[in-house]
C-alpha cells in the first residue's frame, strides 16, 4: 500500500530538525559554509523579499539538483558536499 501524504510528512518531521527564523539566521552567521535554499519558485518571490545569499531552487527540482547519481550538468554543485549544513525554507 502506498504511503499517504501525512505518513510521508510525519516521517520527514521525525528525521529533519526544524528551526526558527532567528535560529536559521544565527546558524548562517556561525557557519559561513551553510547554505540557505528557498524552495518557492523564483518568480513568486520578489527580489526584495529574498534573504541575502539565498539559493533559489524550487521544491520540485531540489531532489534532482541534489542527486549525485545523475548527469553533472543537471546537478547543483553547491549541494555536492554532504557535510554542508543546508537550511531550507
């Protein structure tokens, strides 16, 4: 039987640590290698509303862009380092 959306969300929440905006900002200040990813489509986020240095990678393309098994031209090289702290909003 296929997992429900709720099941998938609950599994993700069990594995992923959520942080407040203030904590995310502190983590980005403390770790210069940390990466902030905005998963909304770039067209829906006005330039003035984007955090400094944010990587705009839509939610639909994020799994592919982070996949090290696909063609290099399709990947985002910033996601290659698996030890890098990534904050997604």
